[in-house]
C-alpha cells in the first residue's frame, strides 16, 4: 500500500470514528451542513457581527458611542491586486505596479495613499492615549506597492501614534510580487524597516486549480515564491484554499507533499466559500457544479489536511490555522474576534471594533466598516469626511451571540461581562443555552473544565469539521434578519439539481481497507441523498 492510499484510509477511518457519514442526515436536520457561500461576508466566521449584517450609520453616531485608548491593533487595507481572482469576494482594484500600470491607475494609488495618511492622522488626533500593539497591512496585495510606499506608511504610523517596542508588523504579498525582479529587494527593505512577519496566499499548487482561479501563475512560481519568503523571513504564513473549482481531496494530498518541502512557519487553509465572483456562479450552475467537491469529499479532504500537517510537525490552532511546533506563535490570531483589544481599521472596506464609552447602558462596543468602494473612500476622505459607512452596536444580546460565534473557536468561558449580560437578558441567554444543548446533543460542542474549576464549552472534534457552520449557528436573530434582507443568493436562477454521486460497490460507504481510491477523481461514497444542492 502506498503512502497516499494509506493516508486516505486513515482519514476515512477517522471520519468513521466520528460517526461520518452516518451522522450527516441528523446534522442536516439540525441545520449543519458544509456551506459553499460566504458566511455573512467572509469565508469564515472571523469577525462578529458579520460585515454583511452592518447597517448604514453616520461617523458621528459611532464616535459618540466609542472610546479609543490603550493597546490598539491597527489594520491598514491596500485594495490593489495584480489579478482579479475568480473566487475572491473582496473589494479590490487591479493594479500591476507603477512600472506597468497606466497613468489613471497610478494616480488612483497615489490618491489612495494620501487618503490613508489623512485618515490615520484623524484617528491619532482622536485617540492620543492609544498605543499600537500590532500592525497588519493587508489587502489586496500590499507588496504590489513600492517598498518605499509601504515603509512610508509605517513611518506615518510611528509619527502619529505611540507604538510598542515589541510591535508585530505583518505585510501581505503574493507569488507574483515575491518572484518579480524587485521582490527580494522589497522583502529585505521591509525586514530592515521593522516588518516581522510575511503572509501570502498560493491557494493551491495544482496548475488546473490555479488556472481556473485566474491567479496568473503556475505551481513552479508559487514554490519559488515560498523559497524567497523563507530566505528572508523566519516568520511567514502560507494561505491555501480547499474546495476551489477543480479542487479535490487528491489535490489537497498533493499540496501537502509540497508543504513538506517548504515548511512555512504558519499555514492557513480555508474552505472555499463564494459570493458573486465567477466561482460562486459556477457552483450554482448545472454545467459546472460537478467540478466542485461534494460534502463528503470536503470532510475527507479536511481530515487529510489535519492528519497531514500533524505528521509534518504542525499544531492545529483551530480548524483552519496551523503553526509549526518549532516556530512562532501567531500573535494576530484572535485580534479580530475579541473586544478585549480595540482594533482600528483604515482604508477602503476596512473593519474596526472599538469598546464603548465607560458607563454606556447595555453597550459594550461598536463594530463598523469604512466605505467599501475604493474611489468612494478616497473622495470622502479628500472631502474631509471620516469614511465610516456602516456598523452595528454590540449590546448585551450581540455580546452573548459573539461569545458563542467567535468564543467557541478557542473555548467559551463566561467572564464578568458575559455574566452581567446573561443576568440582564435571561430570555436571550436561555435561548442560546438551548441552542448550545442541541448542538451538544449532535456531538458538535462539548463541555470542559478549566484549570481554575470554571466550566466552559468548546467545539468537539466533529464540531471542528463543521467549525464555521457551527459558529454561524449562533448569529443573533437581529443579525440573521439583516443578512436575510441583504444580498440575494448568488446564482439568481433555480438551484442546480443534486449532483449524482457514483455508487461504490453495493452503495455502502467504503471501509478504510482500500474502499476509496484516491487516484480516481470521480470515485465518491454513495451519498447522493446527502450531497448539498
């Protein structure tokens, strides 16, 4: 038996040990199934409330409600990319660099950087007591800018804010920017300028998946980019996406073989979830739907990933994130999902969460977002406006929802604020308790006892397989209503027919002893009645 077949058999055995696929009908009845659409505007439940639930709001209303101060994490959004990927749902503008772009594109970038500086200066004036504890420059592809422009942003931040000496600074890149003629020089300049971490997405090392993703490069470029990153940074993260168009468990296995050679300090391996870019439409089309993973294939691929990265020496932080045991702790992990540290986002579409002013009744903070349109953002800032466009206040009910929707990822323990919210909103707290009990009955969450004796909840191993779907189950009624009233479902026609799945032998789920042939893309367990529409 070869290594690949053995890995597939072990993954199948692990799934069967968790009761899969037999449990799938019961999970579906409970509202839990692998989702292929974005969850409130994101590919994972990374923030709460989800951004698609935000309502139009004035900057004045937000500023009256919040108080910046103390340690603050800063996010700076650079919405420019060399390509427009077919799976990406973020707000981006195509830009191939100052040496290749036309004058109008270059002018927009110049105006945008000027707007960032003005917004940063405005927030610094409003929050003189803030101290920046981390800086994340994301996008988009920030490294498509010149090194001097990125370093200039950092100098602007240092000139406006107090910055901790041990500040963690991360910049996002791409295989194309890393392998460009000036890629190495840019990285060296950033490292010398104080950047401590690099992150970039390859999404896959499969040429077919990359081609349909419109990534603009092949696997050899992605591998070359990783070697460049490793030469200059010890602390670097590699993003991949499971379940893109033409993806499969076999593709995930092949990606693991490449990762064994590259050994990044961190791996982030998301599920493919789609909005209104082409892959979302493809998933809901009758002709292309069959080229996406089915639900059981996704679960098999996820177990392959978990077991594979563990064999490579990685620790699983949650269902999507992995850190090498000998390398670095991810200090950015958890910042977006916690109200314990203010997070200030600047730039188009950037997200912030800031604590409420002391003494505010039934309010714990505000989550808000800037204008997502790049030109609209620039014009508002140039007109002297603070570009906040939408938001949602965090009251007691949303705090309780957040404690489950993001707290369960690392383990939910009630603190003083949650106890107070539960006592002020007993009916709401009781509703969430019923939901938690129902998911516990399904085997998705379990109770745990802390070292100090406090009892809490966490996702079970089965729950990790449906991690984001389980977390999204706890969205508040108000958030669910806002999401339902928002964008219509992608694929405006009728849903495609359920995908026919080939029967295997007698139709029973194959046993670990050679039942699933990883060499055959179309060989799937007989789960026709269970596959997602």
